[in-house]
């Protein structure tokens, strides 16, 4: 629906933003035409524009002056954003893209990205006064660059990078910023651009209008080629599934195949709270869930790239006592966390963090996630002795470590516990290893793996079930519910019609859902430090809500699954982007944005419902991409 535009800055609603990506880096563009977040040259690079977290930390606005009405959409089958501003005197269309660069092969989308943000303005009706305000602030707002005029624009120098601003209209330079106004009339197009280059290397370019037009056209065409080749799913919610596939591709780092959990850091789980994390890294945990989503909404090539990245990063430097749970998108291991005290945070949510201290936590579920992912690639495991040895070592370690407490799927910063989900994924590790034993040349290990697998199974059935609660609970001996128990049948541990699981399913639906029918990860209480070691509350998790839909589908409750799916999917913004969480009272997006896990959950739940309906003769299940 059209809506009045809002002021930019660190209070802009999270759902007001659209995502741009060249598969190296990401930008967020608000409804007002403000780029409030941009990291060059990688997703995890220090931001050039960070008004998302502090209005003083840089932005670039192009928009008509005065009151406007705004509608926007992505250009069909692409991640190129089209924003239409309607003013009393005319209509202006702003088209934004991170250029993907030359290349005809859809599997190599973005390989030669020029680190170029293009902003094309076209007046389609009447005339309008256009405002341009360019305020780069590299290093998360710490640097006020030196701007110097050049033919066709400006150069900005400061910190470890240089920038070139292409501007087809004169701008006034002052205090590390450039601004100006111009009246555009029907039929006129103005193309602006910002290019990054490392300091000391070749200078970034000021581009001609024709060259920018070709770059923009090429970027649209490249995304559309990718979509045509990859997206053949034809089941329910086809458009949402296809769009989620593009978003996952947009959140993938082309040089390695890594997928970031989200494009941002420190967007809070509670406005004004401390649950603010940096999600611009690749989690091992995401691997198993992502594989299914990529096979349905993208292509096996993308799944193969992500698996190769995860296996390669994890196999480097791991020890039998510790498998790292997340990595930098280039395979980096050290993701030490620090705070940026100069940033006020989104709606005063502090601290703002970069890095993520969870990288060094023990989390036992990662063994199962990697082996579950490997099982999807069992036909490719025969030729790599190093990989076979690594996967065998993972299974042996899961067999040894499963009795230990850990920090669990939700990466709690409180006391380690015997989390049900961690035990479940150790069971998955051994179950998949038994299946893979011949390919791993590890048949001598299989008998021990089977014995330990059954020990874990018995422990979960005995100590994970709480008869007083009438459900499987968060950890052994706990009376707290946790949405991760929904994974019991989705991993193959229990049949979906198991009475205890159905009781758990009903308990989660009844006791872990908010008034909007969205599922919480677990219960938190205001002002109380809980199991996660943090004070305050959080929103309801969209991923967990999609898990509920998926579990309902495999249990044969397809009508319930459809209703649950629709409730979660309805929390996408007008561009189809999902955040991590939704505020229980208002439904407004919370957490880092857009969130890969939420889109992965959407795809996997849609596929599960399609398969369940096909089994019950209720409709066509479509099919995954090939």
C-alpha cells in the first residue's frame, strides 16, 4: 500500500528498508530514498553509510522535496529496486542497484562486480524538485572524508578506501558532504553512482551517463537470467519461494559461496535493549536448513558452493575438542566481538557490536548439521580422503562429546546446559555417519556409532520428555518449552505421528505463541535475566513459526500448516523481505534484516506443505529447481 514517507536515520522502521546486493556487499535503501547502510567491498566491511544505527554516521538521499507518496517494488525477477515518488506536481522513479558487472553465466552472478552503487532518477510525469544529499562516513561513521571536485562529480578520500561520486548535476561541497537541488521534467533521466576502490590502488571511476545505463541494464538482465535458470519450483506460494531464493542468493558471498545470516549488525531484538548482534557471518548451523531451501528455491550449484565453503572452513584448524560454529565469509576464524560506543544504535539500542563472541562457544549441534549436509552430497564424497577423514572425525567427536553441556542453538550467554536440540543433533550426526560409513571408508566405526546413537536416543526419550509439562522441553530436567523441539520429526528422530511429539507440537502452538500466532524461541520475562544470560525480552521468531508450519505439515495437519505459514509470511514488508523477529504487540520487524533464516524457513515450510498435500491428494507439490 502507498504510505507517507518518513524521516531517515536511526529511528526508521526496519521494514521500511529494501535490500540491494552485488553478491559481495549489501545496501539498505529506505522509503525516503535514503541509503542508510552500505558496506564496501564485503558484507562485513566497515560501513560507508551507517545512518541505520546513528543518523550522524552517513547516508545518501535522493528524493523529491516536500510531501510525497511512495510505492516501490523490485524490477521483475531481480534485486534491482524501483521506488516511485508521487508529488503534487509530478512523478519521479528512482531505480537503485549494486551493479553485478559483466558476465553471462548465471552461476557466476556478481563475479566481476565493480563495487558500484547506481541510482537512476527518471521523471515520468510533470516535474519535481529533486534533493540530493551525499554524506559518506566511512569506518562506521568515524571518518569524515575529504571531498574534492572533479569532472562529473567528486572524489572522497578517508580511511583505507577511496570513493568516486558520479553526479550529473552540480552539488555544493561542505563539511565532508555534498548537496544540491535540481528540477527534473517529464522524460528526463539523471544517473548518479558511487564507486569504491582500495586506497593506494587504481582510482575509482566517475562514470558517463551511457555507461551507467549499460551497467544498470546489465544488472537487471543478470538477475533475470539467474532467476530463469534456477527457479522452477511450482508449488504453493510460488512467488514467495522464488523471491526468497533470490534473497538467499543476494545474501551469498560470490567468491566463496558463503551465505551471511543477515546484511546488518546490531538491529535489536528489543527496541532499546542489549540483544544486538552482528549477523554478517556464515553459521555452520544454517548449513543443513539452507541445503533444503537452496534445492527448492535456487539450484544444486548454490548448495554445492555453500557446502564446499562450510566443509573447507570447518576442516581448517578444527580440533577434536572444539568445532567452530561460524566463520567469516572469506573463511576467517577469528570473529572477535567489539563495541562501537560512538554509535547511538537503532532507537537507542546499545551497544552496537561488530564481530560475534559466539564464534568461540561450544555448540554440539554443529556436528549434526555438517554431517546432515554431507549426507545430501553423499554421491560426491568418494574422491576426497581429507573430507572423508574430517567427517569421520566429526562423528567420532559427536559420539564422545554428546554428554557435555553446551550453549545450544540459541547461543546463550548464560550457563551451559544439556540442551535437547544439541543432543538431537548429535544423534543426527551419528545417524548420518552410519549411513555414510561405506563412502567414508569408515565401516569399522559404524558399530560404535550405532551404539552411541541408541544411547542418545534413549537419553532424549527419557530425560528430554517432561511428563508434568506434557512435552519435550528445552533441556534435560527443564520445564521450559523451546521451539527447537519441533525439529524432532524433521530430523527423522521421531515419526510425525508420535503421541509425545504431537503433544509437544500442541504445547508449542498453545504456550509459545504470541497474540498474533507467531512462535517464540522460548519464554523470556521483562527485567529478568533468564536462561540466555541476558535481561529483557525479544520478539517472536519467524523461523520458529515456519518450523511450526513445517512440523504441522509432516504431521498431516495441512490446514493448520497453511494458516501458520500465512501468519508468518504476512510479516514480510512490501518488498517481500523478512526480518528475524516480529514485535509481539505490533508485529513490526525486529532484529537484523533481511534475515536469511526467515527466508530459509519460508522455503522449507512451503515445500513441506506442498509435499504433505501431494501425499494426501490435496494438490500439486511442484518440484525443486534443477
